[in-house]
């Protein structure tokens, strides 16, 4: 009897790093559900998963270090110079379909199988839009399916590439329910613990999360925070330095509040979850985003939110946040003061956020992406 042929899913995890940020966390949480969902599909063949990991990582890669039975069948090196545009098509030989957490495909060489790409937002491409628009246009024309992480991201894509509407689908991200949960006993926040202690913080802070770069709008947050009384809770900013981070790091000293602003750099997911349970509120004041994963994690943690009045944050947080124009510093100061002074308002926002937890699920996200992968495999564009 001839054995059934493999039906191979190739997944690009070649950009995973130890200091994981948004896209890294997205793929790391999604991957086990992709593996499980792909293997569980009915039909012909033996369902297998091949994952490309950073050079030299191999089986030690976070993508490969999964619980028994949830990991990929093959782990191969990927990434590095010439990976996407030259070596990727060869590495995908024998695959039935390919998935990538970014919206970039090889333009000169053909892919040997249908491809499903992910768009988190287009904002990172704007500084070099002339070049990246051509690259994105070529990618979207090659992609069988385009996964957008929010309705806002889909709208942004279609504003630039309206012809891609039939290929787009919205699949939202989620919080890791094992880590992000309300404080024990329902208290909000928890007493300061080890994660805060290592930073020298002894009281519940105002928390901001994200790579230090211009669109995170930390400069406006810090200047608005400087307008609060000296007795206000400390401001804790969690995130690795990105481009143009130096002015943000220098700003607290320039404003005379260096002793009240703490930059924690990158922290583990475990520490971030603890910090959310021990903080007073989340300050998410980006000028542009595609989704807003820290907002979902804050809602799962029972943490009230002050957020920029931008479409993706409205979409994610609903009534679980107070919204403010992101560049109106006087309004930010007023909203911060209102939330600091009103435990009842914070409790109301936290309760609404906890009620929205069911809207976001990695299991559902994985199932939805697997459906798109199978759709691409059976009816490639």
C-alpha cells in the first residue's frame, strides 16, 4: 500500500528573538494552535509542520521549545541575509502552503506553494513608503490570503490596495491566559512584588508598554505626567529602545522628574503580567497602531486603561478605556489625574475590561488562520 503523501505547512519563525516584541509574541502564541489545528484537519495525507527558526537556534529556538505534542515536525534554519528574497522559495520545496507573520514575500523568485501573510500595520513602512509600497504591492498580489490583525489594519491595507479586498480576513490577537489574569482575590492592584521591587518601585505605578519609538508617543505622555503633582504614582515605561529613543530617555531629566520616571527596558512576559497586576492603570497613548496587544493584556489583568483616541484602540478596548487625543498633553494630564483620584472609575473600567476577555482567544485565532491556510492550499490565487 502506498503511504499517504505529506501535506506540509511551512511557518517562518526566522525573526524570533530572545527579547520578544509584538510580532515575536504573536507568532509564539499562535504557533501551537497552528500546529494542532493543521494536524487535526481531515482529508488526504499526513499533516506535518516545518518551522524555520533563526540561524543557529535549531531545536533551542522558542518556536521549537513547545510542550510535547504541540511542537513542529521539522525545525530548519532560516533568516539572515538573502533569506526572504532568495533562499525562502528553495526552503519551502515540498510544502503545501506557507505562513509568515509579516507581509513580505519574495518578488523575483516564485513561491513553490500558496502563501498566507500577516499584516499588523503599515505604520512601520511609512518612513520609506515609496520602496515599501512597491514591496507590499508585489507581496499582496502573490499572497493567496492576507491576515489582518484588526479591522483598522484591514481598512489601512484597503485604503492603499483596494484590489486586495477579496484576499483579506481579520483575525485578532489575544492575551496569554496562563499569565495575564486578575489579581488574586480580586484586589486591584496587587501589592508591589518582586517585579516592581527589582525596579526600585514601592507603590502601584502608572504603566506604559511598548518599544521606545516615536509613534508610541512617550514624549507626550512624559510631558503630560510632569503636569501631575509630585505625589502622583511613579511612571513605569516597559519596552526596549527603538529608533529615536534617545530624546525620550533624556526627557524626564530635562523636565526635572527623573526620580519619578522609570525605564525598565525589555521584561519577560511573566514579569509584564505581574507588573500589570501591580499597576494602577495602563497608559497607551500611541499615535498609530495596528491592534493594541497591551490593551488586551491589561483587560485580562483587570487593569484600567487610558488610551489614545485612535480606531484600533477603540476597536480593542471599547468601554474598558478612557480615551484622549494623543497629542493633547493638557487633556492627558487631566485624564491621568481623574483616573488616579477615582478608585471607583478605575474599578468600573477594570470590570468592563474583564467582561471583554472572551472576545480575544489564541485558540480561535489559530483555528481561523488554519482555515485560511487550508483555503489557500485548496484554492490558491
